[in-house]
């Protein structure tokens, strides 16, 4: 997002965010090309993207449950400026990260996006997610074969009436 | 022996008991004669809302704290407030800080604030410590709140700010003039505008929008370092975190806000470790509950000088965090108060602190001629149309309070009557002055309640369920037990609809017993005609001040039977006073 203290230039960060946005857009109406890209690496987790609750989605995606960890750092607003595009990013100091997933508990479908992290990649993903209403946002990091998570409530409000 | 301030006030109180009800003795010396302390004096004003002239302003009789906030400052009113801060009932301080016997106090002690009076006091307190030993900081909401500020888009207030000698400020309503006007105001502002928590959106950054620091995306300078009293003092600005949510997003499309305490921590650490400052002050427009939570999480800040929630808190609240202790203050509103923070700063460390929140009793201060001249000159072209009486106040008209105020009741009556709707909604702003019963109401008074850059009224059709959702949403912004999820305004005001509220409940469960004026319950599926103003969505109706003025001029009998708000589960909460 706005920080550059990880050594990357702001431009590079923007490119990464752009990639996240593309993946998100793809979820609603997944174009054929993108499906192919998923398929080349791994099977598209169709069942996981149908689950209503975050627990079922995590179970479907990973077959395990996640434990909360302060090594998973999520950056999300307390109150969304626009529920349609809520910026949520995650970074972690955990080693051997293989995937990072984003879930919104109160959305009609809980799983928002799941990213495969190839070996040697910095485990740092920023994307924007659409939120129907105030909800817990959960990020899950798969590292060394185990699951770690962080949770934060993001409020979606009608606004107005400031002091 | 010089009479100290506290003694003077005690004397004033004692004389009252004798039954003579004297006005304030004209001896500013005794009230504003502060003992010298430390090597750096920081003066702080906040939320003056552009009130250039002295005002009446009634403090709230309902300011509820819920959860861990219950019973703690700033959620104390009336007698509980006096007891907590050791203020003598019937004193000038009791009048300034609480709602108790407001009208009686108004007769005795007169108006407060006014920039010409404030200027005299500021100059005196800066002069007392000598050159290079003081700062004047403003916490924002300085350039909005009157008809004059609105018509001049804050330009009048820039001149007044410069003459007052403000060294640094942060912002809230300043943003609602839009980027272009804000930048042109800032160009003329001689102090520094600080905001660590305003960043370019990704799109704006990609398009190379103007930023103080393109690398971080920070739109404004986050902090400044001032040498005062031979020590280096860092002042960090914290703008209102929810500008694009509380106001129409169209005013600030390229900027994103937020509390951003992680960025703040990095900033504090950098100032401490790299810039080797001796003291760190956060000039905040977060609101007091947010500041209290922030102080428990962010380390390395000596004092948070707070605003936004308009809480006049006489003493700082000490908050412990892993790095030590941070003091949190809030300095009231509408120019009523001037905070004096005297610091004894050693190398890299604040050794000791004294804090006073001085009520600015206009009758005790000779108006500064230069500031008075500037105010008169600036008002002259605009004020002519606004000074004529359009009605008399039929009762004490005030706004401040968590749920309702007589002034907002009047606005709701005007909306319902003029726009012919069953229900009216009016925003829970905390600014707006007080008019005593029998006093003339002028257009200037009406504008002091309504002067925003999005004043258009609207008439909408809403279902009962939608109305309840809006009330629940706003109520959660007020009573969420986590202050980071609050926005700092009061509850939306209702005309034509009574309800019960249980503040300690969760979102969606606080509002019940919604009842129309005719006694019928509000039905979830039924549609109702609702009038309102200050919508975050663009509207095109008549500005609300014209609607209110038209209603007042019509001579329609005032509606005194305001629909009630029944509070549940607040027994024993000292944030509610029966002595209003």
C-alpha cells in the first residue's frame, strides 16, 4: 500500500495490488484464461468458493483449521470508506509460506480470494474486497504445512452525522 | 498576596450564596494569573467552529459512556462532573463546564470565547513566558461553523488564525470545502497544517496527485519539530480519521484517512530515535475515547491534545502503555476554552507537567483591537443580511446532547412542516451555539446551526425497516464499545418519531418501540415520507437554513411536545443528568 520500508518501490507495490484486483474481478465471472492459469498450478477450489461460513471455507480449502497468530499482520480499516472496495493487506514473518487466503464472515460466500505463494516470494498480498455489511475479515496464511490466521472487524456504515 | 484563580472562583461562589447574584468581577488578573512552571508553554484550542464572536454554549446533560467508558471522563455530566473534578457548584467554572442551571449562569457570567477576547488571553499567556517559549496549537474545526465561514469557504478564518498566531493545526470540517479550497486556504495560512493519517488513494498516487511525500503517499506534512524553551518538541497532526465516511466522499475523492496507529508508532519512533526530540505531542482530532484507546497502544507520546468530541475536560487523563504514560486531554468547543499545557522538559524527557483548561470569560477580557477590527471588517459585507430578528426563542435553544436538543427539535419541526413529511431526520452535530429564551433569533443564529457545504434538504420515501437500520447504524457509531469503531457525533435527531434506546446492546438491537406522533407503531414494511438534510449523497433541495428561516417567519406555533427518546439500561450512569 503506502509503505515502502520493505525495500520495494511504490510503483512495484502498485503493480502487485493491480494483480490482486484482477484476481478479485475474476471471481465473479472467471474468464477461461484465468481458470487455465489456476489449473496449471493447482485445481480451482470450486467447493471452497461455495461455502457460506469461513470455517467451512477454510476446511474445504485446506482440510484443516487455522490457529490465530500474531505473526500474521493484517492491515484493514476499522470503518470502511467504501464497502465495495475495502483495502485489506497481509504480511507475515512466518517461513515457508505457500498460500494466503482472505475471507469475509458475513458475505454471502465467505471466501474472497486465495493466493498461491511460490517459493522465494515475499509473503505480502494487498487486495480490495467487497463487503456486504459489517463483518469480521479473516486472513489465513499457510506456512510450513500449518495454518495461521488473523481476524479484524471492519465496519461498513451508511455514514453521515460527524461531529 | 496575589489571589489565585481557584480562590477567586471560590469567592465568586460564596458571594452568590449570599443571594446577590453578582456578575463576574472585572478582575481578569486573578483568574488568568498563572504561576510560572517549566520551560515550555503549549496553548491549545480546538473545535472553535469559527465562532469569532463570544457565544453561549450549553454543555450536555446526556453524554453516556458505555462498557469500559461508563463513569469515566469524558462521560460525566452535571453534578457527577463537578464531583469528579472538584468544581464548586454555583461557581463560574460550574457554569462553563456543565449544564447545571445554565440560564442562571448565563445571566451571571455572560458569554464565553470570541476571537478578540481569545487573542487578548493568548497574547497574555504567551507574553508571560517570554519569546521562544510557547506554541499555539489548534486541533481543527477552526474554519467551519458559521454563515460567514461558509460563505467565505474558511478564508475569513485563515486571517483570524494568522492574527491569533496559530503555529500548527490539523483538520476535520476544513476538508469539506474540497481539496482546491483547502489548498488555497492553506497557502495563506501562516502556521503548519499537520496530518499523519491522510494518504493518497492508490489511483491518485498512480496519477501523481499532489502529496507532501510521494514515497509514502502522505498528502500533508505529518509532524513538525519546534524548539521551545531550549528543547526540541515534536508536534504530530492527527486529522479526523473518518472524513470520507462522515461527510460526502466527493469533497475528498483522492484521499483516504483512518486512525493508522501503526504508521503513527513508526513516526513517533523516528522522531524519538532519529530526530532525538525531547517531547512528543499529538495534536489530535480523533475524539476523546479514540485518543484514550490510542494512548494505551501507541508508545512514546507525552501528551495527546485532543478535540472533535467537544468534551471540556479540566484535567488530563493519564493512560499507561508499554512505553510509559501518555496524558490525554480534550479542550471543549466553540472558543469557550483555552488549554494551557506547561511542560518542564529535560533532555529527551518530560520531567513534569501542569495543565489547565481555562474558560474564556468574555466579560473578563478586553477584546484585542486588531482582532476586533479584523472581525468587524470581515463580517461587514455579509453580516448585514443576517442580523435582523426573524423570531424570538420561545425556550432555551441548544443542540448538544447524545439524543436530542431543543434547537434540533426546531429544525425537525421546520423540515416536517415546510416539506410536508411525517418524519424528519437531522444530523447529530455537536457544534452550534445556544440561544437563551426570549432572545432574538437571527439568520446568523440559524446559520450557526446549519452552515455546512452540503446543506441541501431532501424528501425521501423510506420503509420502517430502513429507518430503523439508519438509527441502528448511527447509534453504533456513538455507542460501540470499541472506540475505534465510533465516529464521534451524536445520535441522529428525529421529528415525528419516538423510540427507546438501549445503548449497552449490540448493533441492530439498541433501537425499539419506534412510535409515530399519532401513537401508531412504525411498521417495518410500510413506506414513510421522510425529510432531512446534510446527506452524504448529493441532494438538490432548498438549503436547510432557508427552510428553517421560512418556518420561523411563518409564525406557526412552536411544537413543544417533542417525541421522546426513552433510555433503557442506563440507571446510575453518571453520563446522564436530571438537573438540566
